C-alpha cells in the first residue's frame, strides 16, 4: 500500500524559506510510471498545483511560483522535497504531496496534508 | 493560462442524481475528478474522463463531451456531501490545472 507523508515546520517567518519533505512508502520514487507532486490549498479555497518532479529529476513548476520554487528528489531516502523562498502570508496554506500518473496525469495517492502558516 | 470552470455549488436531495460540470473547450484533454471532505485530503473518484479507481462506488461516473466534462453521482447519499474538483493536464504548457471546485450539498 503506497503512502505519502508530509513533514516540515508548521510556522515560517515572512521572507524566509519554506521547506517540506514528502516521505514515500510502498513504492520507489525511482520507478517509472509516476511522478511526484506538490499541491496546496489556501484556507477555505480550492486546490493549487505547485509542481511536479519525475524520477529523471525533470521538473515542471506553476509559473506563478517558479521564481521561488525548487522541487527535488532524494532517492536514497525515497522522498522528495519542496523549497519555497521569500514566503509571505499569501503562502499560508495546507500543503499536500501526491503521486501523479505519467500517462493520464491523475493524482491517485495523496498525503494527509500539512498546514504551514507564514507569520512573524 | 488554461481555466476550468465549475459551478460553485450544487444541491441535491438524497436518492437523486447530482451532476457537476467542468471546463470549457477541453478538446482532447482527459479529465479527473476528486472528492474532498472537510479536513481531509482529496480522493480520486474518476480518472481519464470515466474510469473509477478501485474502491469507488459505481454510483460515481464521468463523461466528457469535449466542451464540458460531467461528474455524475447517482443515488446520492449524505456521505457524498463534499467539495468536488476537476483537473486536467495542459500538455501545451506542461501544467496541471484544477477547477475552482464545487460544493455538493445533500438536502
């Protein structure tokens, strides 16, 4: 059974860097057929795609976040990470990691989500 | 950028059929649907326009006319009350796009 679990600080100060990790169990992030994604949800709002990373290391980012965003893989730990720099209150959200299918691009497995608040 | 349009809300009585629409000019894009209950992560309920993941009841079905995709929930139950999101992959720009979401209320 594939499971994803987000981890990281729940509180980040403005202008600092938000760093989250998604630990994958039950599947190898190096296996083909899937990519690994971050998606966020502002309080009371809809889903916003952040970006994807393939097992090759290739990334696709939401253009609105691209200048501040880095998504990376750590195959030795079977996890992937998100770094978002220069955060503001507008980055306060629940952050989800998810597994996406290469063929159809549906997200079939999601983490439980982690709330990140940007505040001094 | 590509935009998917969903009605903000849909209401339906128990036992009736709910239909939630998505998109404009979907073209050849395939549509996926997610259910999200309060405080929970989204769950995939329909993928590739009309397929259901294992464990999703047959009451959930999807269709795509090319202009509009529709999620249909038959014999609606109180437990179906949730937010529903459609999603596509825009291959022309390599982006994932979500619809704004539809709140389904069971009367």
